[in-house]
C-alpha cells in the first residue's frame, strides 16, 4: 500500500493558493509524500477526453501532474472512431513532448477492446503514450481473457486498475477482490509475463455493497489478497535458485529437467533474477553489459529489425566472427520470432550465394571479411543492385530475390546501412511491439537454421526450435555445473553449435558470463584466461 491515485485534480479541493498542487506548495507536498513512503502514481481525468468541454480539465490535470511529479495521467473515452481519437491525442502529445508525464489510455468503454487500443498506440509509437489496463473492463465488458489482453498490450501497460464483480440476472454486482469472477491469479501472471513493475490500483465505490462502508475493512482485504500473490512469488523466487556444487554461485532451473522457455523468456528470467550480473564482456572490443543492459541492447536492435520489415518467420543471417553484434543479432531476431541463420565465416562466393538463396534471407548482418574471404566483394558481386540502392529502402536483387536489407558492422558500403544507422530505425517501432511479438513466440517455433558442412552433397539447413537449443544448452550447462560463478571464454566460432549452444546457451541459461573473442589467438586467449579469471572454455585439438 504505497500509492494514492487521485481523480479530478482540477476539482474544488485542489483550487486556490492552499492547494497541495499549487506550484509554490508542490515541493512540500512531494516531500510529505516521501516521508510517508507514499507516491501518486497516476492522476485520472473525470470527463470523456474526446469532448471539447474537457479541455480545461486536461490542461489543469497535466499542470498539476507536472507540479507534483506524477508520472501518469489517464484518459478514457466512449468514442469508437480510432481516427478521431488519434486526431485528439496528437496535439496532447505535442504539448507534453518535453515533459516527463505520460498519457495513459484506459481500457474501458470503447477502448476495453485491447486490439483497438493497441492499434492507436502503435500508430504513434510515442514514449509519452501508453495504456492503463482496467482489468475489470477488459474481462467483463470486452470478454477478453488475461492472455489476450497482455498479448495485445504487452509493455504498453504502465498502470493497472482492479476491482471484482459477478454477473447476476443480466447485471454486474461488485464484490470484494477475489470473491467475484475475475481470474485474479491469471491476471497477476499476465503482468509478470511482461515484467510489470508498476502499481495495481484498487478501484472502489462505497455504494457498491450495502452495509459495507468501512474503507478500513475493504482496503485491508485488498492488501491481504494482493500480499498473498506477492508472498507466493517471493517464496517461489527464494526457492527457485540452486547452488552449484561448490556453493560459489547459483542457477535458476533444476538440473536434468527440460524447460519450456523461448530464448526471450530465458533472457527475461536472467534479468529478473540477476539484473546486475555481467552477461557479456568482450575484452578486445570494449563491450561489457549486465543482463539488464544486454536486454536493453537486444530490444533496441529488435525494434530496428521490425522497422526494417523483419517479421516472425523472416530469415536474418549473420555473417561475422564472435563480435558483439553477432550476439545482439541472435537474441534480437529470436525474440521477435524471426529465424537466425548462421553463416560459416570461411564461405566463398558460391557457398554464400547458395546459403542466402536457399534460406530466403531477408536481412544480412555482416562484417567486412575474415582471413581470405572478402565479404564486401562477395556481396557486391552477388548484389550489383546494392550500389544504386538507398540504405534503409527495401533491396531488390536478381540473384538474391528475398534479400531486403544489408547491415554492415565496422565498415561502410554503398546501399547498406551501418550497424549504427540501423539502430536509428528503432525509434520507428514502439518498445511494446517487441514485447507483443515476443509473447507470440512458441517454444516449438524455429529459431535457428544451422547449415551442414556439405561433405556428401549440398549443405542442408537444419531447422532448430527454441525448445531444441535452449534445452541442449541447459543440459550441457547442467553437466558442467555452470552457475553465476562461471566466466565462459568463447574462442570457438559462434556459427557452429559448439559456440552457439555448448558455450553461449549453456552459460546464459545458468546466469554466467560469456567472454567472446572474435577469433582464436593464443595470446588473446591466454590473456583473457589470466586477466578475466576464466572458469571454463571450449576448444579443439589444434588449439
């Protein structure tokens, strides 16, 4: 019970010089709230924001929210015209583009349909516009189950309203939370699935239940119900972690048991349990990220890929040594349901053309070359149309008919986007779209195509699922007793399952740290082992 939500900040109680929202008193109000361990997470407007007569209310609520440092102001409407709503929202967003406050469209009345609301939010893709999930309205009014709503809205959900009711004789009768028809546990699980960390705000009208007008009783009951969910979650988390054999580190999932997780869910779990644990450190390339920071980078590139036309099932090929962009491309592509195609760094032009054509590659991420393979020259020969193409515009090449984008790492090439330029496209896609696409990925979906060596014929693309690779890696890590105490140096190539599964996946399913080297070098490897206190690495006899 740490928040107080206020409706009607422009009402009589908040007028005059003595008002706590008055700019001269606002600082004192904020200090008072902090001393009481309280905050005002959201201010609710009362009128339908589509009506012109609510202009003053909107303006005054926004001013009060800015004075009191309230992060969210909620809006609602009965209007079913999405175009009209967008026209109304646009000037409001322009007015607050330099402010911290965020407008929340509430899932009630016409917007109880979360699919309709998602369409409006996606249209703007603006960090100043998100969703207030009124759980009662989406369930009782729109007839949506929690999974449907959270799939539609995902991380757009910034604030939650909750009350409960039962349908009796064609009418709704409100009940205490947990005593009505709302599937409270399923609703809470839906919030956890998107790592929701905001408030769940209890909505109550004292007239709803005759004879029950004591807010002490009503609020105590609400707190008890919600603390029960939090207690179960805390209990699960505390018993969720296991020690390695030497008790120097922990890991999440019990050994020798398969898990039903996508790569996105694996990373989310690591961020939840070990947010400040180092996920990756590239000693030769100045790239170090915790699990939380790494997921942020992954999400940014995932947004860029979506903006460039990558969809679930699209093939994203990575032609590179063990550089940071290899890992970001893998985790970003698999997060949104695309298929990561791994490409041998030793390929020459005929092998490259075969793989890119046979895999129907949509987007190619590449370095300039490795050893005696010049990737720049190969791609320019395969796609002479590239030099006359505008970077970021869909490519149309005769020899590679499905290729639409080329992204270069560490060099510039006519017609291609550099890695840094591709990241600028992230702003065109809202973060919430990444969460929505990630939620739609199934563990049995294909996430990777590994090509065979082709010693007995043409190489064949082997279709591997999230369930395949995640559990292969987990079982390897279980056998190695990997945990947060481990630092895995990766000197074997990532295009092969040796690096991708036995090293990266084995380590990251156990909360360890990976330390990739772009290529094998005795000097670099020994330096990494010594300076970074490496606990494990893979190799081959020639090393």
